[in-house]
């Protein structure tokens, strides 16, 4: 199993590098990459991974009983319990690649149920995610991911984040999310209030030195705008939560010989 897992991990790295290098010039490689992620999902660990024990420095003591009154008819009236649907777009951080892994072979999994903007595993007392907060107000919340699930899996739900994605892929993820919501039999697409989180940009920064124009701040903004325009036109009753990218210079402080070797 260890040899197989290491082979898969090396394949992921090699494929990701290929996508970054070839994809810059030829985006026809992108569908191939998505197909590969589907294969990876089949060999990912399916059992519950080891859990690192930790304690929250806080308890969730917000008022969850304030659900009286008629449903919101505009965003200005919206309250947490009005939100029925959650969705998310992004890269490996949204896909939660390796997020709950405790060993190297577990790194091949996408732990989408632990993803902070879209994961729904356990409860807010055990896993800090946005859906787990909203479930306190609306137990019937839909759209969150569960477990170790790939991009194309049913458990991924309305999480269309793709490991390795860049801002240029935001329109693809947006259109896929809309398709999934419209196809879900329990979703009232026109009437249900939705909260969608967009969080992407780390891979753009990593590629900036290879193509100053394609990965410029201006192009990044344009890519995000195109996705937002689609949401504005096609997704009613939606709050879009656009998150700024991490300050990537801080990643350098986390480096170590072991981490550097694995990243290579």
C-alpha cells in the first residue's frame, strides 16, 4: 500500500507540474487533468483518517434561537437561518487536499468534509467550517461536502474547487456549480438563499514568474470578475463571499527539511 500510495503521490506531482507547464500554452490539457483527479479519487484512502486531537480556544455560544419572523425577501433582511444552500470554488485549499492527513500516504486524499468554506463533517465543536456554523441555525442546510471525496464525487456536493486550479478556471467552476444546483432535486434554485465562497489565487502567484502578463494582478481581477458576472446573471438570491488570498510570504516560515523534500 505504501509503494502504491507513493507512486500515486509522485504521479500527482508529475501531472500537476505537467499541467502548469503545458497548460500555460495549451489549455487542452485541463480536461485531462480533471480526468486524472477522478482516477485519483478511486485510489484515495476511503477509511476515516487518523485524527489529531485538539481543542478549540472558544465555544460557539451565539444565539441560535432567533429564527422567528417571515423568510427574507431581500439580502438586507437576510439572517443565518435563511441560508439553505452553500457552495464553494477554489483550488486545493477549497478541495482540502491532504487537510486531515497524518501520514504521507494519506496526502493523496481530498478531505472536502473538512474544507473551511464548504465542509460539513461532524459539528462546529469538532471541525471549524462555515457550513457547521450555519447548521446551528438551519439543520436542513444543503450543498456542503462530506468525507474524503473527489471533484466528481456525489459527496463533494456543491464544492467545485479543483486542486491545482488558477483564477482562469473560475468560470469553469462557476458553471459547474450552477449545473449541480439546478440538477439537485431538493434545491429550489430560484427561491433558496445561497452562500457561495470564492477563494483562489495561490497557484497564480506560484506561476507569476513564468508569465508576468497571464498571472498579473490585473488579469487575476478580470478572471474573478468574469466568474462574478456569471453568478450575478444566473444565480438568484446569492451572497458571494470573495476571500483574499493568503500572504504567501508567510509560507516560508513554515518550511523545514522534511517539508521541502516532500514538496520536491
